[in-house]
C-alpha cells in the first residue's frame, strides 16, 4: 500500500498559521533573549580566556607534553614502594571512615537545632544555619591546612578536616530530613498508649534513620574521593605520595597510585550501594 | 461502634508467636553484627589514622586559639585605619578573586559543553549501540572519579603554573559529573516528540536538536549552575597546587603564619561563595519554575 503524501499549498499554510499563531512563528522576544544570553556568555568566556592568559601554542605544547607523560605512565609500577602505598591506602580509608562518622555525630544535634519544626525560634535556627553555611563555605582542603597547623602533619589532621567539612554539609541535609518528618506516626504511637520516648523510637526514628543512613553512605563514598587529596597539604593518605611522585616525575608510580585510587573508589561505591539498597530497599536513589 | 478484636485460641497463637520472636531475634542479631562491624572499623581506622584522642584533648585549646589569633585587632576609635590595615592587599585579592570566579566559570562552561554532547551518547534511549554508550559512560566515570586536584597537579607539570591548568582540571571533572546528571535527565524525557521528529524524516542529530534539547535545556542549565557553585569553591583551592586563583595567597598566608591575612582571605572566599550560592539559587528557582509552568 502506498501512502498518500499531502503537499501543503500556500493557502493551507496561511490557514494553519492563522489558526495556530504561536506554533507557526517562534516568539521573537524569547528568541532574542536566548540569543542575548548566549552572546553574553560567549563574551564573558572570551574575556576570561584573555584575562587568564590562554594561548593556543601554550595549550598545544602542554597537550603534547601531557601525551608524552601518558606514554611514560605505562605500565603502572609501584617500584619497591608497594607496602608504603598500601599503608597510605589504609590511612585514606581511615580518614574517609572516621571523618564521615565524626562529622555525622556532630551534625546530628545541629540538624535538629537547624530544623524549623524543632526550634520555632527564627533567630536560633537562622543562626545555626548561617553557622553551617560558613563551615561549608570553607573547602575541606583549607580545613586540612588549618588542622595541620593545629595538630601537626599526619592523617589525624585529615580526619578532622573531613569531619568538619562533612559536618557542615550533613548538618544541612539532616535538618532538611527532620523538617520533612511526618508527625502522624508519632501521634499514632502515642494515641495507642505509647510514651513520648516510644513515640520517638517507633514513630520518628524509623522515618529518619533510612534517610540519614543513605546520606551517610553517600558521604562516605564522596569522602573516600576527597580523602585521597587531603594528603597534598600534608594531612596523610595517598595524596601525599601522589603529589610527591608527580613532583619528581615518576610517572609509572603516579599511574599506579591513580589506579589504586580508582579501584578503591570503585570497591567502596559497590559496597555502599549494596548497603544502601539493603537499608532503604530497592528504591532508586536520587543524589 | 466498638470494634471486636479477634483473639486466636492458644494452639493457633503459639506458633505465630514463636515465629514472631524468631523474626525479631533474627533482626536483632543483624543489628548487633552491624554494630560490631562498625565498632571494629572505628578501632581499626583509629589505629591506621594515628588518632591520639589524649593528645588531641591536650591541645584542644589550639583550635579556638588559632581562630582567635587570625582575627584582626579592631578598635572602635581607629576602626577605619584598622580595617584598611587588615585588608591592606585588597586590590590584589579582589583581582585574584575575579580570576577565581572566571576559572570556575570557564571550567563549568567547557565542562558543560563536553557533558552536553557526551550525555546524548551515554543515554540508553537515544543510542542503541551498546559499545558507544558504554564507552561514553566509562569515560565520564573516569573523569569524575579522579579528583580535580590530581588533574590540576598533572596539568601544572604539563602546562606550567597559572590558571590554565586549573581551568582544564575543573573542566574535565565537571564534564564527568555533569555528564552523568545530564544523561539521567535525557533518559527520563518523553520519547513521543523524538518519535514524531524521526517519523517525519529527521536525522538523529535533528531529532536531538528539536525533540530532546527543548525538553532538557532548563534542567541542564539548573544543574550547570549548581556545578558552578561547587566549582567556585574548588577554584578557590586550585592555587594550593599552583593552578591559579586566590588559593595561592591563602596557602602562603597559612604556611607563613600571616594570621590576619588568613582571616581576611577566608572571609572574602566565604562571602563570595555565599553570594554566588544566593544568586544561583534565585536563577535556579526561576528556571525550575519555568519547567513547572510548561
């Protein structure tokens, strides 16, 4: 069977255009605004390229050099330093684990203090929130530097840095989770004769615990990435060795360290996603 | 109306109760094992991480002291001159701050452009060829797993000191992070416009341009702005490894114990990050509102 194709005549087009004016001609105001936004973005980009000193030959020679380094990276080889690197890997894991846990323990009370439905006083929760914002505004590497001057070089400074940064972020997330609480289960428990404490235990905790646990695991994943770099400022872990080997241009060791990082992050992602599914069920998590 | 609660006879109730107890015990056993594992991990990592709680407690006062010392001495009578002494290098710092924001901007823009093109290739509903899709996904995964500071360290060696390696490092990491989010948005679109475009003769790229992009653009922009916020924070530390921005001055101030400089630069960074957070939040709400009204 052959299909019939209709060729629209000019008269038909005009009729359609009259019937559906919005569909047939693009709104010129919206188009002008979109083009203006694009032009502004491009102009800013050109200005930034100029100001930050981009040049094509610098880019070209850099890429050539980078390609050369990449050829030197194969095969990855730790040399005789494998035990040292395994120890650094352990330190990295310890930093991620204790940092996340410490941050979460600190964040829990602050999460309640920053929640509107727990502290109705607007000044109190506004103050707590701005405090958390300020803690979050400082990057974890800056915290690491500060802690290195306070407790000295080593992984302990890294733990404190990761804990402080996670505290700021988790505090905000916890307060949002607490604000989203449904009061009805608590009322249900109390109305059937439960005490206030039992209301919290059986009405509130089951609601917040899965959310908190899944956020905690998510932060453990992200902190395991972050804890690899706090070593760059001397706070322990793989980053210390990585920065050192890059400085002395030992490319095979560099690629081995990066490989270790990738494997570690992959394994942790796998384990924590399994744990997350076990805790909150097979639901899809949007993080 | 009173409800009758049926009470089962004992011989029916007993097996149910034992099974209930067994189920409860099973759960308690799981919880106990979980707690034991966590406690073991805490001790293990405390040992690995050289945690010395006693030493920490002993030197606990150093942390508040540090924050106390980095605060400038301001007197009400000489407030103006004290302030100008505190921010003695303000012109230079503001210049570096603008550099930092521009590094974040370029990194987000370049990374966003890369993520835009790769996300369509990584989406299961647009690309039937598993080889292309899996390759695109693995590539994005690699880009976001390696921390941006590691890229920055490598690029500083290859490209030399300055903002250029910082921008490239941010762009690569941003491409990985945004590419994943973008691909998720693309996989959740309504496929009917795509089918409509394809059935009326559109090629793959035309279908993407006219059927996919209009559906995803506001979400993409919103994610891009969120990433810009994060990148401003990241760009502020790129200077730690010599990759441009205000981080260079900050690390010098901290290392050389120029106390009041530390607080001055930190406050500048925190203020900038907060202002940018607020601005992007406004724009994002408007973008999401656009999405909702359509």
